[in-house]
C-alpha cells in the first residue's frame, strides 16, 4: 500500500527534530507566550528579561499596538537606541503580520548590533487572532467580543491591518 501524503517525506529522526525545533524556538516566540510572559512580569512572578518592540511606524503604534509593547520603528534601530534598554534584555519584535518583513529586518539589525532578538510570529495579526488586548491612542483597546468594562473603547480587531513600516 502507498504511504499517506504525510509519510511521503518521512519524519526526521527524533534527535534531528529536537535539534531543529530547539534552533527554531531560539529565533521566535508566539503571541500567546509573549502575553503570558508580560502578565507574569507584571505580577512579579518572573524576571523582566525581554522587551516587546513594535517595529512599525510611530503613527501605526500610536493608533494601535500590542498591550505592553514599546515603539521602535525598524528603520530607527541603532546601537544607542538599543543600549537605552540595557544589555540584559532580549528584544522580541513584531510588525503588522506574516505579510510584512519589518520584524525580520528589525531582528536582523538587532542581532547585527550584538543584541539577542526573537521574532514574535504572527505580529499584529497573530495578536488579534489570539484575542489579546491592544492599546492605542491612550486607551485600552480590546479585541472584538471581549468583555469590556466602563471607560474602555472597543475597536474592531478584524479590521484590515496595514504594515505601515517606517
């Protein structure tokens, strides 16, 4: 009998798969893990050992960004800009989403300047897909369907997400 399409290309030996996925995870993290880590830091349950950088334009950041992120457009990344954060942090970068390579450019620049970097896969699109909170224009912006309280402005998480890389 013919193998399934899955087994048309056999799985790698376990030792090779372990090495591959360990390497992959050293370059990237996901939105859910970033959010959970931000919550743990805020609660004092783990060290603040990373900074979440929104590397889109300042205007895009101001309009809407992942709650807990700091703005540093990828074209403004310099040694001095990174040094202001200290030498002990890993920079976790994101852009608009999978259709934008601004985060890849930022991670490359950060690594080239000698700092550790990870890509937050999915970017703004992934953050919205996970239903995680946004901030922007001075107000907390919850995703569609969120249980929101008084004084919270709700915007559509399903709106088109433009790259707006600067």
